[in-house]
């Protein structure tokens, strides 16, 4: 982690422990709608011959990933989304940043992408400094920007003058 990182804010996010993947975290709870609406594309690369990239099916993007946004914005996001390597979901984390930096968490209680109970579990396990719940979908930074900014400003105030050096 970069030395200038002094705190972390998790927004509707996974917070895996060392040796744990987001998939491991998901396995503890009922699946969200996302799992049924992922598109898999082969993406072999050197050292990753069986690589697969994932993206959200465009027709499910609005209700599953971008709920709360207007249809036009969701459509633009759906067709311009970047895929991600399935390994980002299935590979165990080699470190847990929340163990070395103060952290704050925001649970999206209407999230259909990351199970809200997965978010809660990770934040509670990590003894985050504060956890707030927002009645909103996965893209809280779009649908509830004031709540997100409030948490970021709190984290900034509480870490002011600290260094990220271990």
C-alpha cells in the first residue's frame, strides 16, 4: 500500500481478509441478482491462459448494478463498462488493508450487486471506526453522494496529520 494512504473508506464493498476472496465472502450469504447476470468472456494472457473476464449483462445493468440512476445514464454506463478479471473475485487477498489503516464503511442496504450482509460482515469483523447504512443501491456515490462525501470528510478529519507509514 502506498505510504501516503492514511485511511480507507469502503463504499458498498468487499473487505476480504488475508487468504480470503470476495467469492469466499459471498459463499456465506444468499446470492445477489448479479450472479445471474454476469457475462463471461475468455481473456487468456501470459501466465493466465485460462483467464476469464466478467461484465454485467447490459440488459440487467440498470436493475442490478445501476438501480436508482436514470435509464439514459445507466445505458451509457452499461455499454461503456470495463470488464474485470474473474481472478479479482476468486483469488484470495494477499493482504487486508483494513488491518493496517483506519477504515470506515458504507452499507448499501438495497444493493443487488454485493450482498449487504457481506458488507456488514466485513466492516464489523474489521472493527471499522464507523459504519453507516444508506437505503440505496450499489452505486451510492451516484445516488447518495452527500452521504458518501460525509463519510469521506469524516475520515479525512480523523486522519488529518497522520502518516500511512507502518
